């Protein structure tokens, strides 16, 4: 099976779609934005999860084309919702970048093209980069982040707490948001240690003037603990699973 051909065909045949998971402000319960999550409904093989096809796309180099498609589509979608739901927005759209995408030389141009091509306001776009991808080459990352920030977009460190950030780098990276990895959030109730880790990350974010999002929030108990800690934003099945575009539209229409 030729994965590269398969991936290319997936885009042409519209087998690839984006789902959107709401990110909620804990201060007022409003939707702050959405994370775009790629889904592959393969015609013969059924659903293939991103944990499988993203690494394949990286190996074959198809990640460049796929990433371009994701970014462009997510930006276009957000222009539409920000136009149709001015009562609730403007929303931010978070787009994941793999390590390989983040080191792509023409990333800045790709982002610029997506913004100009869709008309999305730059400060409505947030790129999510994992802590480990950022730390792979911290100096090069700092430089790439500076170029991205010149576009006036936002940057979120994904899966925070699972990599090895040196605090001195964190301080010099021009980032906007820390997203606390779900492994810590999901274990808060059972494991006192993880509750303290979440509290410490929230405090760190506060001191560095960064927004903080807890991901993987599934229970009202976790939500209560996050509120008590003073965590600003949350994302997880408790609020909503990743939704199809039709279901996001329905949700926003109901919220009016
Ligand atoms: O949605 P789900 O939990 O299955 O996502 C699994 C992983 O795939 C997550 O780490 C997520 O960041 C990643 N992922 C989902 N969509 C994209 C995408 O469009 N681009 C990249 N690079 N990663 C994605
Ligand atoms: O690595 P990244 O944070 O980009 O991945 C986000 C993934 O987390 C998505 O695949 C999404 O489906 C998943 N996710 C979102 N909310 C929850 C949740 O409450 N519980 C679990 N187990 N997974 C979640
Ligand atoms: Mn993410
Ligand atoms: Na994550």
C-alpha cells in the first residue's frame, strides 16, 4: 500500500476532514476558540486516527501538503464562523503543527498565504507546537517563533509538562499559551502529585503572563479543581468532543 498516494488521494477525494473541539473560558463559560483536529475517513480502510497518519505523513513528506490543507481550511472555516456568530466571537482557531512542520523553512510564508488567502485576522490564529518539538532545537525554535510572532499570530505550547523545557528558554520564547497535557489533568483526582503539577504550571503561566489551557477535562470534579487553582481555560469531553462543522454551527446557533 502506497501511503503517499493514499494521503494525496485523501485530500482530493475529501476523505480528510477537520473536526473542531471548543476551548472554554472558565471565568464566564464562553467559547474562546476551537482546536482543529484532522480526521481521515478512508474509503476502504475506515477511520484512521491522526496518531497513525500524521507520522506516516511526516515520513513521506506529505505532511507539507496536508499541513497546508489543514491550515487553509481551518482559517477559512473560522472566517465563516466569526462572520456568522459575531454575538459570540471573534473565536480563535488553534492548528497543530508537527515537529517537522515547525522546522519547515517556508512555514512563515505558508501561514501568511493562509491568512491573506482567507482574510482571517492574524490574532485569531494560534499555532500549537508540542513542548518536545520546541525543545529539539531551542535556538532555532526561538528564531522561528520570532518570525511567526512578527505576523501577529499566537503560539501555544502543546502537551506542556511532558517534554523538558528549561525555564530560561520558556521565558525567552515569544509564546502566548501553555496547554497542560491531559495526562496530568486526568489524574488530578487520584494523584495528589499531579494536582500539584497542574497548580504549579498554572502559577508559572500566570507569572510569565501566559494564558493556560487544561486539556482532557472529563469530569465536574476536575473542572472544580481547575477553577480553584485559577486555570483560565479548559478543553475536554466534559464540555464537548471534537465536533463536525455542522455540529459546531448547531452549537453556536443554540448559544445565541
Ligand atoms: O484528535 P486526536 O486526539 O485523535 O489527535 C491525536 C493527535 O494528532 C494529537 O496529538 C493531535 O495534536 C494530532 N493532530 C490532530 N490533527 C492534526 C493536524 O492537523 N496536524 C498535526 N500536525 N497534528 C494533528
Ligand atoms: O496532542 P493534542 O493535544 O493536540 O491532542 C488533542 C487530542 O485530545 C485530540 O485527539 C482529542 O480528541 C483528545 N481529547 C480532547 N479532549 C479529550 C478528553 O477530554 N479526554 C481524552 N481522553 N481525550 C481528549
Ligand atoms: Mn493540540
Ligand atoms: Na496536547
